[in-house]
């Protein structure tokens, strides 16, 4: 091979699982910012109008992005229109309407704490559908992270149950079903197409509800600049980026493993509250550390990595060759492969095994 003949040199391997983990964690942090942004938006807009404005902007932005990077989104819509409609109503309209309605009486950090129950709900529902139970380490990590969350927000939330707390909890159930349904009910659709069409259907449902229960045109005309700034932030950073990042996590790591990272949301919510003037005490800082440790434990990030050793033979065996072939990362939202579940890890990976994604 000459010095200029580089065509046969394989591209460096990219650990796709690590990238998916990082993107999912970033989505959780951005979601954590939504609670304070929701509080600001509700100071200038009624709840249904604020939620619908957020997702009209988000749906338009993500639809344009899908049309730029993908050409198969319309085919995915034809195959999955009923599933997209149900998931959009549950995971976009239902979840966010519950959040905006509940936040009228609940605090941002309390709302984040309630959403800390989503990993447990998702894992239990996924175990029920899959007829398998999460391993003990995962259950232990989830319990530790929930304990850390409770410790973190205890000084802010108190013991009183606000009227909006059960409403937010109902939204967390809707989100758990959405997380599982994206893998089980959607067939032959990329995560980008799934995010786009569920967001479009969710936005349509929210707009209909806004006109049914409020006067959105008058409310938008009378809205303040801070409220609109919060809505735009939630639409672009807290919706478009988070949904894309979250779908990448589901596609690579599966709904159960990905949902554990939602335990970072309350910690992020507390950090954003600190940025707006509130300072944590030592107990809350300890709770943050415990919650993060639990997330890492439950998601398998604290396990010792497996090391592939080369054989001394001149030519590797056929089954060993595949383990040394580097993988070039292609984001899941830009693939158009069907999803299949690994029977060993439970993660969802692109592959032709099962066209219905079960």
C-alpha cells in the first residue's frame, strides 16, 4: 500500500452506544430547563395556548428538517398514520398538556420529581409487554436514583400534594406509553420520521384543544416578550432537539435503558432553578450526586467494559472478524431501517430482523 493509497484503511470506530447515551442525557438536561420555562410562559399565556404555540413552532421546525435530510418520511406516514396519531396524542399532546395544566399549581422542581417515576413505569410496562424483568443491578440503580431525586427536591417540594401533581403524574404515564410505543407500534420508520409525525399530530390536537377551551388568538396578541421567549426556547431546544436526541437513545439503547436517564431531569431542573436565584444546601447537593450515581448504575455505565482480544492466528476466524470491524456512526434519525430488539441486551438496533419492531 502506497503512502497515498488510503482507500483501504477502515474509518475509526465510533461507539454508537456511548453517543446515544450522551444524546439522551443531553435531552434530559434540556427537558430540565422546560420546567422553569413553562413557569415563565404561564405568566403570559394560558396553558392550552402556551402548549399549542410551543408545538406548532416545534412541529414546523422538525418537519422542515425532515424534508431536508430524509425523503422517506411520507412513506413512513402512510405506513404508520394511526400509530403516529395515537403516539402524538399521548406522548406530545397528553404529556405536555398535563405538564402545562399541572404547573399552574405545582412547582417546577416538584413536577420534575413526579416525572422521575417515568423510568420505573416504563420498565414495568416494557417488562409486562416483553415478559421479562429488569435485572437486579438496573432495579437497584433506579431505586438509588429515585432516592437521590427525593433527597434533592425535598426542601423545595415539601409533603403537600398540589392539585396539579396528579395531573402531571397522568402525563408521565402517557409518556411511558409513548416511549414503549415508538418501538412496538411503529414499523419501517426512522426516529426522525417518528418524532416529526408524532409532533405534528400532537400539535394539531393541542391547537384543537386551545380553541375549544381558550381564546388563543387574543391570548397570543396580549402575550409578553418573556413568555414568547420561553415558548420559543421550549419549542426548539426543549422539543425539537430533545425529541431527536431521545429517539436516538430509544433506537440504540431501547426504551427501558433510555428512560432511566429521565432521572437526570429533576437534577437539571434544580440547577436551572439555582441559575434563577435559588441556592441548594448540602442535602440537595448530596441528592444530586446520588441521583446521578443511580442513573449511571442502572444504565450500565459503571460496568467494566468488555475487551476484545486479538487472536495470535494469522487470519482471524470468520466469527471473530465481525467483532473487529469498526462501525462508522450514522445517526439513527437519518437511517431508514426497521428496528429490531436484541434478545440479549434488550436494546433496539437498526436491522431487518422484525419489520414491525416488536
